[in-house]
């Protein structure tokens, strides 16, 4: 792709680094920004700068937050002894949109994937085990995507906590095997949360 401007080329190259955005899409986005009033671009750059510099990780669930405790963990109406284990913030948002879950979350920050060099030590697993060990949790709901990596992560966590007196369950398989949680429709995902099954049963399936 030939550019008449080095500045344009640099901007397109940076935008194309974003997931799912190729050079042509990046060019379309950059040209769109150039056509907008200057303040629109300023608002965008300021929002991204503030996000990068000020966003926090909730000290309790590791969700992205503006404050030390995210709004979900700080909500006194949530069931604190029921914790839903998810991969990242997108899964939290997907489950919250169903309005079917009133407990708390624990965001792992990924899934175990040896091929990608991601092991248990790279995820927020130890802090989850610590919650169980301290008696903070009565039920742990595994809500990772039904992929090989998701199932591996579920099983690893289960083996770490099985000696403790805690109920473990997993979302019902209304979510197709191999599907990512964030792409499930709200009705299916909501039913999967409500109709969750004991985790031990999923091992026998």
C-alpha cells in the first residue's frame, strides 16, 4: 500500500496493530478521523490517554475499574459467597447483560495455554485459591469458554480447591463446545448461568 504522506502511513500502521484491524480498515478509520473536527480527535486521544494512565485493576476480583474496588464488588446487594470465574472483562460484561447473576466475579486474565506460553503462574489463580482457602467462597462457578484451554483451566483450578468444603459448578452447555462466552446471546448465556450443573458432572460427560 503506497502512501502519499509519511504521517498518514505511520497512523495507519499504528491503528492496524489493533486486533482484527487490517491495513485497509485502518486507512478507512484514519481518513475518517481526518475528516472530523479537530476536537473529536482530541477527545479520542485524551480518552485513550486517561484510560491508559488511570485505569485500575479491582483488588478483589481483578476486573477493570476506575477505583480500588469495582462497582460490582462494592455493591452491598451482591451475594459475596458465590463467585463466577471468567477469563476477562468481556465475559463479565456478557454475564451482567443477562441480569441473571447476582454474585461476584473473579477475572483470571486469560486461560492456561501451553502453546502460547501461558501457565497457571501467569493468571490470577493463586488469589482465587486464597479466597477459597480463607472461607470467603461457598460456591465457585466456572464460566470459561468451552474450549480445550477453558476446560484445562477449569480442571486445574478444581484440583487446587477440591480438598476444601466448597460447591463447584459450571455453566450448562447451552453454550456450544468451542464457543467463546462473549459471543453467546444473552438468553442462552442467562439460562446457562441459572441452570448450572455440578462441576464433577461435567468431568463425567
